[in-house]
């Protein structure tokens, strides 16, 4: 019998305080664990549905201390996760709340 290999991705940056807007909270209200899953993806470098150029910009931002933006589809709606350049706060929000 073969063993299972589990790869655990390490955080790439500090998140600071984690906050969410009313729209994000409503979008994620059906499953409270969903928000944590998107934060985990964000902090480990899974930038979601961004195009390749924006993903490269995020990689650069991690290394150079700039703002980091991830985008994920939650059903038919988009959720943004933004970590500020000073790493003091990470916000879950809807694009229209920006």
C-alpha cells in the first residue's frame, strides 16, 4: 500500500488584523469556515482568479512589501482579499465595496 503525501504550504507574509466588510460577511454567511479557507489560500500564494500579470505583481509585492490582492469566485460572486503594504490588516471585501 502506498502512503499519502500531504504538502502544507507555509505562509508567505503576515496578515495583520483580519477584517471583513458587511458584503463579504453576507457572502460567506452560509459557511463560516469558507472565509478562513480563502485567507489560507491568500497567505500561501494562491491568488485565485487573477490573470498571470496580476499574479506576478503579487509575487513581487510579497518580496518587496507592497499591497497584495487575491480574488476568488464564491458561487457567481467575486470576493477580494487584500493585505495592506505594511501588513497591518487583511480585508475580505466585495469589489463594489472598495
